[in-house]
C-alpha cells in the first residue's frame, strides 16, 4: 500500500472529529432533545414529540456510520467508502423527512432551517469523495 500523504491523515482526523461531533449531537437529541426543545418554545416541543420513532434510529445510523467511516479511513480500510455512503443515505432520509413531511421551513424559515443541513449533506459528499480518492490512490487496503 502506498504511503498516505500527511494532508490525507490530517483531513481524516478532521473527519473523525466531525463524526464525533455528530454522534454527540445525536446523543443530545436522544437523551435531552425534549428539554432542549423546551428552551426554544412550544412549537419546538410539539415538533420534537411528533418525530417518528425511526427518526432517532436513522439519526444514529447517519452519525455512527460516519464515525465508523472515519475510523476505517484512518485505519486504511476499504469499508470507509461504503460506511460513508450509508451515512449520507441516512442523512438524506433524515432531512428529507424534516423538510418534506413537516412544516419546519414554514415555521422557522429557509434561512434558519436549510444552511446547516445543507452543510451536513455537503460533508457527506466530501467524505465519499475522499474515500473514493483514497481507494483510487491505493491508500485503502
């Protein structure tokens, strides 16, 4: 296996930190989501309570697959690409539901609702692109 450049290792570490932040956010949603929603107001509490049970599982899948993908990338494992694809698919399901099946945008507005989920999706695409490049370069075994 060819030696991986320093930039790749640094970037993979940044992706690991990004994934850890995602897992922490998911844990916060599951463990303290309603309390956090209460601080935002009645609409947010109702929104949180109306989320289907599968939503938390999908959120967990998105973040844990991203974390596993980052670990695989750092370890040089080919599974990084598949894990990142699973993560992005779960992100699409999660935000697809939020934006298509709820009135979040109508209530909060697009400017407040769309930028961070868009950034998360872009990060998913970046993760896949990095893993693909690493596969093509022979940095993943």
